[in-house]
């Protein structure tokens, strides 16, 4: 596979995951369970949007066909998005949001830590910058998993259900194809099998402390690599892209 | 006639007059956002900047304010280049600037605690209340009114305050 094509797709996967996770969290604006939590979730959302901008503007540059971070965001259809399925799942109740976000944060934390050693200097700089932010996100959601899991009977039940419900989407995080293979060979990309081991350690540590039972790995729903999504992404995009679709090129 | 080109140190001085839009007691230079200056000739200048946090909404204001200041000083074209490496760190903020933050009411980053671990054991042990200087304070949230700050409450004077996170 040609390097340019592989790097372009790799950057879309990274940027799309941040963008969609950020958009999901932004839905919590003014709906947070407490004022502080409202601010925390939207602060995390803001960091994710910042990371998405960096990755997607680099993707546009690599592609070299005149795209911009905006055109990539507003004008691609569902099947052209390559975010993790985990990032597009509905917020549900607060425990669902925390479960989805925690598992995604643990993934991003280890992924960016490894990507910081990439031979692509720009990608490495982006990863080193991002991991500083994701570290705070992971600490925040990890603490909530423990607080809810090791909390009241009700909060524990909700946390356990949330982890159980989302588990079938965690296999998608670690799927690899020729894009990954091409970039790993060149020292640019990250071997997700290694990330899986670090992710397991972090997740197990938090779940144990939270007295939450780790679900058995069963059927895993995947699709990220080919842009095959759950029914939820289309709804996110219809809201995210509405203005540019209805009024192409609108500026303010 | 020779056109006199302004010195780089003069430009740093001017930029030091551009305040952080959210913490006006410190400048964009003191914050460490301005990384380098490249004076091309008497009309053209490049300023290299780095974001504090990836999504910091103040970055656009930084850019506008830097451009405005340099245009006031006679430059016609101000090119702003953003770099991500080396990643911004609170370690770049000098001690006298940390004092300014504390006087302004924001607990400054506790040096040497740039968080390495991602889970429970990390973070500063003691954050001093900028108002009553008590060292008995409680973290309320890792996230405050801006991306760069956390929320604390003082157990002695009971005032809430913000802590400039160490990253």
C-alpha cells in the first residue's frame, strides 16, 4: 500500500474518533449531573475537538487534493468516516457515558503514548501533545468508574450494566488492516496488539478497584476499518453537518 | 537610504505587552505561547506559536492580538506559524510569573508535578490556597473554567479557587 494513502486513512481514523467522541460529549452541555461535571465533560470535548482539528488538517495536507479540516468534517458521508464504534454510541445515562469514555480514554492514552515514538515527526508531535490531555481525561473517567462501581447498590448496578453493554464494541478498537501493516513496517504506525495488552492492564486495574466484573470476551461488533457503523453515526452527522449541507460554503 | 530594521529583542518586548485574554495579568510571552520570532525585513515578520491545550479557544484571540500589536508597530505582514513540538508545558513559566498568578488569585502550577501517571497516584500533593495561603485544600474537579485550570476549595477559608494545572 502506498504511504500517502495509508497515512491519510490512518489520520482520518485518529481524527474521526476524536471528532465523534467530542461531539457526543458536547451533548452533555447544560445536562451534566452537577455543574462541575458539566464543565468537565465539555472541557474534555473541547480537547478532543482540538485533537481532531490537528489530525484532520494534517490528513488534508497529506491527501493533497485541496481538502481542509472543515471539508473533511462537514462533507464526508457516513461510510467515509473511520471513527471507533465506541465513540459514536449514545450517551445513555451518566454511567453509560463514563463507561464508553473510560474505555476510549484508556485506548487513546496507550495509543498516543506509543505513537509519540512514530518516525513521522508531525504525527509524533501531535501524539505527545495529545497524551498530556488524554491523561487527565483517563484519570477523570477512571475515578468515576471507581466512584460509581464502588458506590451505592444503584450506582454499582448502573456501572456494571454500562460496562457489560459496551463490551462488544471494544474489539473494534484493536482491529488492524493493510493501513496499519504498511505504517508499522515503516516505524510510523502503532501495533494495536501491544496497545491491547496495556489497555487490558489499565482497564483491569480500574475495574478491580471499582468492584466491577470484567465481562467475558464474546461476539465483538467491528467495522471501524471499513467505515461500517452502528445506526447512531448517521444521526450524529445529520446534526453536525446540517448547516454546511443546507447552505454549502456558509461562513460566519 | 537604509531602512532601519527593528531588533528582535524589541519585538519580544512588544509581544510581552500582549496579555493572555483569559488571565490578563500575564502575557503571551510569559505563558510560553510565543516560541520564536523571525524578522524577514522591515515589513514582514513571522511569529512561531504553540497552543497550550489542543482545543484552547483563546488561541484564535492570541493570534489576532499578536497580529494587531505587530501591525500597530509598523509591520505589514504578520505570518503566524503553529508548531506542536516541543509540546507546551507549564515548566516554561518562570517563577516571577508564577507569583503574579498567585497574587491574581490563581494557584500556580506546582513545579515538578507534571503528571506522568494517568491513574490514581498522580497529581500534586499540596496546592496552596492563593487567598489565605492554607495548605489544606481539596480538589473539586480536574476541569475548571478553562482547559488549563482545575477547581479547588480551601478547607481553611472555605473559598473556591482555581489551580493552574501542571502539564
